[in-house]
C-alpha cells in the first residue's frame, strides 16, 4: 500500500481532491451526491475520456498532438458522408469507417514525424491547419443534421429508477468509453508493445539500442490516438445528434490540460490511464458542482483554469524547489 | 570570393532560406495566376491584415526562443483590450478624451505584462512545462473574460481611435507602422540587448546559462512579461480595428503564430531564430491568403495551405540536410 | 608496430571483426579495424576520446551498420552487419556509458527488458520479470526493491541495474563502456570482482575505461585504437600506464613536478570550518596569489559541492569564506563572479558551455557588461574581445560564430577558461578540467594553468586523477567523505604516497 502511494502519487492526490470536492459539494448542494448525477457525469465526460486516453498514449511515447480534435471533426463528416453513400448502415459499419479514417489521419502525423523527422508539435500544428482548413473549405461550415436514425437515437443499455425518483442510465457513450479505457489500459500496461512505448518515451536512445522499431512506435502511438479520435468523434456526433464542423475546435487543449493534470508528462515515459480518467473527471465534477451551486456558467472556465494552474504549480514544486540553494545536491552532475 | 559568400551567408542567416524561397514562390505563382496580384490592392490588404497576426507572433516568438511557448497570447490580448475598453467607457465612452485612451493603453499593457509575469514566475520557479502553464493561463483568461463580458461585445469608443485601426499616414497604414516599430524593437532587443542574448542562451541550455552567472529566472519572467505586453499592443490594435472587444477575437491566430515562427526558421526547441525571417514568413502567409482570395478561395483554404506550407518547409529542410551530408561525403 | 600478442594464441576467438570501416558525414570514424575477443577473457579497449571505441561497440551490437566489406564473426557464424536483436539473441550484451536505462520504469522491467522485445506483441509477464530481476541481482549479491521506479535509486545502484540487465539471459560477451566512471573505490572493487567472476564462468568481457590502473589490473589483453585505426594488441603483463598512454597518443610524455613555494604571497582565499552536512564537513584551506592548490579524492568525496559553495551556488551551513581578507557571503553565483571567483564546471557538455551556441557567445556570456556600448551589445567589441582571448590561449577555431560543439574537447576547454578569465577573476576553480580532453591536449591546458598562476591568479585544481594534481599543483589536499584528510607537497612526497592514500 505504501509503495502504491509512493509510485502513484498523482493518482492518489487527484483522487483525494475529487473526494474532497465531492464532500463539499454534497454538503452544499442537494443534488450532487446522487447516483443519477454521478451517471450524468459519466455520460457527459465519455467523449473527453476517449480522447484523453488516446492522447495519453502519444504523450507516453514522447510526442504531442494538437490535431486530434479537428481530426475527429473530419472523421465525423467523412463518416456521415460515407454512410450516406452506402445507405444507412449501422453501428458496426459506422464505427469501422470512423476508426479507419481516424487511424489514417493519425498515420499522416506519424509519417511526417518519422519519415521526415519533423518534431511532433510542428507536424501536428501543420496537420491541424490542413485538416481544419480543408474541412471548413469543403463543408463551407455547414452542419449536418440529417443523420441516420440509428446514430441519433439514444441507446440506453441500462436504466433504473431510484427511490428518490432520479434515473440511473448507462448509455452507449459510456459503454464505448469503458471499452476504450480498458483497451488502452491493456495496451500500455499489459502488452509488450505498450512497455516499448513507455521505454521509447522515457529514453529514445536507450530504446533504439535495444532494437525497438522507432517507426512502429510512432505509428502505433499516433494511430491509437487517431483510432480514439475517430471513435470519440462518432460518439460525439451521436451524443450531440448533429455534425458541426467546428464543434470540436479547441477541444485539443482542454483534453491536453486534463491529461497532464492526470500525471502524464510532456516529454514522455510517464502517465497512467487511471490518472488520465481522474484528470478528466476532476474537471467535469468541478464544472458540474459549480453548476449545481448556481455559479454563473461564464465563471466555470475561469475557476477551472485557476485550478489547473495551481495544480501544475504545486505538483511541480516540492516546497524545497521554491527556495534557492536547497535540493541542489549533485547539482554539479 | 568565398569569404564574401561566407559574410553574406552570416548576414542573411540560414533561417532565411525557408521563408525567402517561399516568398519568391508565392509571388511567382500568384503573379502568373492572377494579373491583379502584383498590385497596390494586394499590398493594401496585406498591410492591414498583417499587424494583428504579426504582433501576436512577436509575442509568441520570445517564449519559443527560450524553449517555451505562450498559449495565452490571444486571450491576453483580449483581456488587455477589455481593460482599455473599460477605461474608455468609464470616461464617457464615445466622448472619452485622449487622456483616457493613454491611461487605458498603459493599464492594458500593464495587465498584459502581469499575465506574463505570473506565467514567468511559475515557469521559472517551479520548472513546470511552459505549454501547461500558459495553457492553464489561457483557460483562466478565457473564463475570466467570458465571465466579465457575459460572452458579449464591448463597443462604443471615441471616433479618433478609428485611424489607429484603418487609417494611413503618408500612404502607409497606421497599424502597419505600429507593427514595424514593434518588429524593429524586437530585432534590437534580440540582437543588441543583454536580455536578448540571454534569451537565446537559456533556450539552448538553461543550466549552463545559470552556471555562467546569468539570473535565468529574471530573464524568463521578463521574457513572458514582454510577451504579455506585446499581446496588449495587439489587443489595442484589434480594439481599434473592430471598434469592439470580444473574448475569443483572434483565437484562431494562436496556432498560426506558432506556425509563422517555425516557418521563419525558429528552432522549435529554442535557442535559435531571428525576427526578420519571421517577419518575411508572416508576409508570405498574408500574401498567400490574399492571393488565394484573388483566385476565388476563402480564408479556410488559406489556413489549409498555410499548414501545407509549414509541413512542406519542414520536409524540404529535412531533405536539404540529407543532401548536404551526402554531398560532403562525395567530396571526401 | 603491429606487435600481436601470442599468449594463448591457439585458442579460437569468440568474436572476430575484420575490415571494419565507418564514416560519419564525411569523417572516417573507423579505418580497417580488426578486433578479436577470446572466450572468457577480459579484454581492454583503450584509446583517447573520439578514437572510435564507442563506434566499434555500436557496430558489434548492431546499433550502427559498418561500410560494405566488413565481416563480423561470432561463435562460428559470419555476419556483414549485426542488428540489436540478433546481438542480444547471440548473447552479446552492453553496459553503455550512459547506461541506457529507463528511469520511469521499475527496476524489474529495466533488468528484464529483453522479455518485452520482439517483433510481435505479447502479454507482459510481470511475475517472470520480477523473478528474472531478483535472480540477476542475487547473482551480483545485491538486493533492491524491484518494483520501485529506477529513478528512486542513485547512480551507483543504477549502474548495478545495468550490469544485472547484461547478465540476464545467456550472456557470452559483455561490453562495459566506462563502467566505473561514477563509482566509488569500494563499488569499483566490487565491480571488478564481478568481472572476474564472469570471466571465470566463461563469459568474455570487453572493458573500456580511462582509468589505466584498473585496466592493467583486470584485463589480460589490451587493444589500442588511435584516430579510428588499430595501433595494436598487447598482453597486459609487462605493460605500464605510461606505455599505454604513449600508444594511445603516439607521443611520449615526461612530466615534472611544477610545484614551487608561494609562502610569501598574500592570501586570496581563506576558508574556515566550512560545512554542508552530508556533503562536506569542517573544511579549512587557504590559497595564495599565484598558488595552485590541488584537491583530489574519489568521486563523491564532496569536491564539487565544496567548489559550488565557494562559487555561491550552494550555501554553507556553517563556516566562513574570506576573499583577500574580507569575509564574503554569496547569495548566488552572480555575487561570486562579481567578487572575483570563477568556476570551470566538471561537466563541460551540459553545464560548462552552451554547446549549440557560437564560440564567441560562449566566451562573452559571463562578461556581457564589457562589450556594451551605449547600453547595447556591440558586435565590434565582442569580436575584438573574443579575438584577443582566442589568440592569448591559442584556441584553434574556424569562425567565431561557429557552434562551440564543432571544436575538439581541448579547444572547448580553452574557450571555457577564456570565458572565466574575461571576468577578471582573482580565484579560478578548475573542476576536472581534463575530462573529455584528449591525453595529448591535456599538457596544453596545464601549460595555460601554470602561466595563469605565474601571472598572479589563485587557482584551485580539482581532479580525481592524482597525477594531474601531483604534477601541476603547488600543494595537494586529499578529500575523502567530505573531509580534508591529508595535505601533501609534491616536492617532498612521491606520487605513489598520494595515490596510496587516495585509492586505499
């Protein structure tokens, strides 16, 4: 247990913060501490968690991706059009198309990064502009509301009325999110490929000397994020019941902030699925709590930005670092 | 002979190759494709559009040179604009005198610099990654702005501000004059001041710079403060141009400023990069969108082409390095 | 020149390289090199920095691919080049100088990392990893918590982890690239025992070290490389340190003690009872004008921490520092520099110089105020200041704006010295000034040091190479476990006396 706390400090402290916030909220608002609200939170957070676990894999491998959210928009549009061509289709064909498109867009990033040694932030900023510019150009910014019925109908997998009259619902987005989370967890902790991704992010030169296929690592990491972006995009279209080309614009930075809050490190080799999910949930819970407390929605982002800023400051500064001259043991190394 | 070539190379710098070639290519392609391209009208549209993006790019440049990034630039500009707007409104709105404008501008620049100072302090003292610090600052400022304006516009400014946005002086647009003055200021700062010198050194190796007796924390705080102040100038120009302030205005410029820096040969890891090539890169970007406009495309296509241009320049740079190595090999 | 060893020559080599050539960007790193290793022998690979040792190791382990025509024969099979996976499969292991470990991953994963390598994904067997790691550590007689991330451990333990990793699987040939560089003497002794044990169990070890005493103690044969070419292969018996140095550099050196009495000179630095608990305790010393004080001792003796304290980058817990009779208290190294203290870092690559930046900029960084004109930096003044120092210290450069990384180690170190001289110091602390400087260029550095001392500078010369301080300092202090435990005068003590005390 002690060793768990030591090696999972970020996850433990995030969990503690979530518990503390929840405790405050359940005392101060009537509706927060209900199962119904908890499941609502999961429903709302599903798409972001799907994006987040995808981005986590890229961060672990030492990269960064700015383009995944607009890639998800491209996938939404592409899938909607493709479904139009083949006649309505269903969840299986929809997911297959979205997944393949997503992987393709991720692979373009990996190709630039690996083949031409463009660093990931430069490569993905350029693809961000390419994807978004072309999407807006070809769609002329027009949304699609005319989606197949199966895609826009809510799928409730489980529902139950609580004694207090609220409903517990598990919807399709939650199921898909859980599958994505488990799949990512299996990939990065249980497979040799995942360990190679960690090793590559931690010490690329060391990984190279072990004969790890660097190109494969890039394609797997960015491909996985592409896959998650594709699936997340389709689920978002399902959730919103429409496809708006710039709906996800800007989402990349919110997700990045959540993932990093969850303990992933820019630069690679560090991060866990649990931390990542907790990071997204912390933000959703805060937002949800502020909402229930009757705080103006305009203030949400300000408070969340302040929380992230404080969290980053605290997590990076063990107190001794703030004071000069301490903890410089071995500074000469 | 070769000495002169070396001298020339050193003067222009290796960073100039990418944007220089792109400039020639853009002028050639559009010059042939559209007869109106090489005209005063193109110049005019570029001259008016360049300053906003340009000022924000200058704000982005300094942090990138230290190996960081400032993702809060657009919202810092908005908040600074908002500061000026309020000072003007508190002093009679449309009736506000030049004194109110001067006071408002000073406060706006102070507000911008303060946002930078806070980021700089966090980055310098905790060594937190600048992307994260500025990202959370961006989310905070966006929230703050939306909270204060309830998502609406603030407008109603004195008429004499119009020329700052649209006017010309001796045929040169006033925003362009402001921008060029800022470019020159940045150029002098980076090439001739101790702060600029240390900015490059920190970008290459912070610890070695500290061991050399440089107050690296002070430099980082100053860099972000100047970045924030430059955002404020952009915010003031934007206020004059649109005759209103709205949170989210210019948001789409954020990643374009990063793109412009990289296109201008700035090293993504910091330590290398010059103002003039970045300026040329900015001109290329604006020429591209004006040219595409002329042949009937819209800004969105231009955005995509900007992305392609950046990817293309990076790929060409890679190919050129490879070519250089194989060339050297053949020589020996 | 090619005086090939004959001892045990009838035995078939385990590894045999022929016609190895390698070019980097037009520079020939290896020229027709041959190299043999016999089963179970300890073979030393010796040569100056940049002689091609590391490149050779990377070719044998498949990281680099040699030019066409090469042949690599390992245990009966011939390859034109290796791949990392083949090398590991055949039992060739390396302990890299930089260790090539994964700090964020657990000790178990670091040691048993081979189990996650492979073309196709598999499920990870953490139980087996833990078992492999525990077994490998047990073989070395070490216990570590294999579940903790590696970053929780200090450098010496990481070194153990790297060794344990090399022993996993059926190692037949182990390369050790400077394995003792960061170890204390007792740790080094333990490592040498491990090497002997490996050798006795039939594993061949190729040992790369710049500590020639160690090399002579452990190896049976020595292969010397110079400028990417083979000089020869020699039996260790009958070899001496100075003979190896001659072979490595192609030059002969006869050094003489430079020490002189400086008692009449005024005291520049006076340190009284200086302590930083856990790093150094109760250090008192004085340095006079024109005097070179040598401080030697093993790595981890607290030498660098002491130097950083004198340079204002660490704060003493107790004790006093006085410069020219006035007590000083530095709150940062800026105060120290202003007071006339300069510190040449032992880590030139990451702390001493800013490698990607220009030679000129590296030289002026600590004395920017000298090149100001009207508040702005003057390109003119910079150029003339740099030219003056370049000429004064005899630095060989192309253009002033070339990156400092394009210079050789010796020339880089001269620029680093010039950078500090430009600040007009009274006291110059040189921390391991010859690390990464070729043996041939070291004498030049010490000539500069001697000249600076003659001109009145007080110098502290820190080195873990006892001969360096013995021949070049006026007095030698021996530091161990944070304390000054001995003081020697090179004119009255012998080198063997001091080495005996330091390496005891």
